[in-house]
C-alpha cells in the first residue's frame, strides 16, 4: 500500500482581505512588517499550531464566556455594511449562525477600511461574503449567544496539498471535504449516484442497527471483523480506503437510529456530549474522518467538521441516509424488504 501522507495532507491558507497588522503582531507575535501574503500565512499557521478556539465548536459546547478576550476563529457568510464617510467610515459585519437545532449564534464586529491594502478588498467585503475571521472576542453574552469580534484577519479560506498531482478534480483545493462517491471501495458509478433512495429503502436502512451498518461497511472495506462499541472510543471503526487510487486511513463515526422510532436529522448536539464526538474523531491518527448517519445530516454538522478540519489539517466525508442506501445497495448489503 503506497504512502498517502503527502498527497492527503492539507495546507490551510487565506486569501487576505483585511489585516490589522499591529493587533496581529501583538496578539500572535507575527511579523507586522512582512508582505501581505506572508503575514496572512503566519496568522493561519498560528490558527493551526495553537488550535485557536472556533466559535461554532465553543457554542455547541455551551461555554462562550470561556473565550472572552481570547483570539477566536469563525467562518460563515457575513453581511458587510458601510457606515459613515471619509476618515470616520467603518464597515460593520454580522451574521446569525445556526450551530445546532436550537442554537443560533450572533457574531458581529466593526473594521476600519483605511487598513485595506488592496483595492479588491473594498468590493470583496461588501454584501454577503463567506469568509474566515480571526480576531479577539471583545464581548461575549452567554444568555443571548452573542459575540463581538475585533478582527485581526478577514479572508477567503482555501486549502492546497503539499504535493501537486493529477487529483485536483477529486481533492478540491478550496475545501477539505471529500465526496463519498469518490471512495474507490464503494464502487459507485454515475448511474448509482443518479438513482435516488426509495422510501422503502430508507425504511429498511432505518430498521438496521448501528452495529449492522458498521459491520456492512467493515465488509466493504475488507475487514474480517469490526470492534465492539465501548464508551471511551474516539471512533467506531478505522480502516484503510482509497480515493482515486490514493490510499489513506479513515476513521468512522456511525450514527444509527438511537432508539428513535422515525428518521431524524443529525445535528452537532447529537454527536456525543455537547458535540465532543466530532472532536474526538479528529484526534484519531487517520487521514480522513467519516461521519455516517441513517437519515439526514444538518449543514451545521458540515460546518463543524470543516472547522475541525482546519484545526487538524485533515479531510472529512459525510455519508447521509441516501448515500448509505446507495453504498449498501451496490454491495448487496441493504436489508431486504
């Protein structure tokens, strides 16, 4: 089996739009007199090396007050609005971020456009833009779930591999997520992916126990047996898999019916105590972190997984009920009706 560590490893970068050089130098000890791109790379390196807290993960954990006056990160679709004019002009940014089924986090702040170092930043930071913000949490309100940030970096995040190859179309450089249809062992072709999961098939999947689904995936990945569950586990299954011929080690978290009588949507709060199952999953010595669920997966899970991917420089896969049906159907392992 070839070494995959170089081709699967990630480097996280930001296309900088706003940098508060003195604040960045004070808070993260970066060189404020270097080039625009170099100081941006120094800040993103600090995000990874120091594992700076991500506000989505903190909100899921339920202890926002713990990050007051700390440097935090958040990626979302922020609304940027100009106020004032001339030397007093400022840009307000704000977003209400749904981090869980009943949890909406408000993140807002103000920046000084006189610190823009490129003309494009004025156009890029207007209206709604999906950006990463690194800054100091100056105000934190636990009861109303509100955080005010003084930004030291705002930019458009992207990922690159440490070694370029012919896999650009599979390993999309702007995001760390891998599509489950690209996993070789699942043998999904275009016709498989176009065929929707029927209501009957989804019912049969929901009737399968989490252990049965785990054993099915273990068989697909060539394992002769799968481990039994125990409370201290970081993952439910670890196995080698390949994506377009590139091998890596995958760590799985399986989410079954959980005693519920009808299909339910997976949110971060359903993943262990205050969402810590996702955090523990990324602690595994693996290249790709995979979450499988018997029904729908909320977008907030994807956002949390992406935040953890940034911190850990790893990739992830989400497999919802529809794709689980396709995978098990292809392998002939879906329960018969």
